[in-house]
C-alpha cells in the first residue's frame, strides 16, 4: 500500500516532490482514511446528524434533483476522503441508485458492500449481469453510481488505456459507454474533507458523452474528458486520495 500511495502521489504532484515530501504522503493519506473510517461508522447509526456536517455544492444538488426527477444520470466518484459517507448521504436524499462496485470482491469487501446497501442503494459487483441491469435502469430513467479511479489490473493489458494525469492507465471505461447509449450525462461527485471536521460534497457540471466515428476512440476520448475534470479535484485534495492500488505501476519503487 505504501508503495502504491507513493507512486500515485508522485504522478499527481507532477513528479516534483522532494524525497522528504514523498515520504510524508503515505502517512497523510492513512491519517485521512482513518478519520473518514471513524466518521463513517459513527454516522451510520446517527443519520439525523449527517446534514450537520456535510455541505453540498450546487453541482451536486443539481445532480440529485435530476435523479429525483427520473432523468438518467451516471455518477462517478473518486476514492477521495469519505466516499462511503457520500453514498450514505445520497441515499438519505431519497434517491435510488445502483452502485457498480469492484468485480470479484473478497470476503471483507463483500461485508463492506453489505454495509453500503440499504433500501434505496443496490450494490452490484461489476459483471455482465450487473451491466445489463445498469443499462436497463438507465433506459427506464434510473441512475447509477460507480468509482472510476481504481485500476482493473496491473499488467497494462486492458483493451482501453485512457490517459490520466498524462499517463496511460487501466481504469474502467464501461460507464462512459453506458452513458452514451442512454444519452445520460456523467456527473463527478467527491466528498472532500473540510476544515472544522466537516465534509463538502463537490460535484462537476454535467459532462455529455460525444460521438466519434470509431467506437474505441469514442470510449477513450469520453473517459478522458471525465478524467480531465477529475484531475483537478484529486490534485486539490491529493492527501485525501485513498487509492491504495497503483494506478501507474511503472512508477512503483519511486
């Protein structure tokens, strides 16, 4: 995990950190993650207090309004700060979502998914069946949520290699294709930590998926348009980016 955090932070900081600064990054990320984990379990049984510590951006509220109106949305989230609390807070906004989680979850990850589920949030690990369900949900006016910054593999052999912070990556791309098929906008949402032990639900304006003559080019370009917006959010909150897997394996060992 330490090696992965170092590699990821090295790229996010444009390979400009000193050795001392780079050595501090894993500690900062783990401290942020520990605080978020405590808050998540604390507020899980105290939902009435949640609105007292979360502020919502106009962009995030716009996405919530659209989902409530039965207009399909594809919400994508980076693993910044308290992303689990983000999902819980959204469920309390009286909206329904299908969450596409990482495929082939371990037993501990399965338990985490059970905690994420409630009467309005359905968690489905990525699979052909889950993708079919998500496409049908979008077609009928529903919305889906998924992460976009956890790599699918470390061998660099994925079919699509969208650029992220200037380097090719093995990040998921299916959400862009589903959004294009459903003519649904993509929204980025991120629960960032704020001063005073508060959280801010940041969001992006709607990102429309564009057409290209070649399907592979279309998918990669649309994903990269989403990732470009996400880069600014991650760069601004780099010490909260709880990505414990190497997004760019070539930088392991820095």
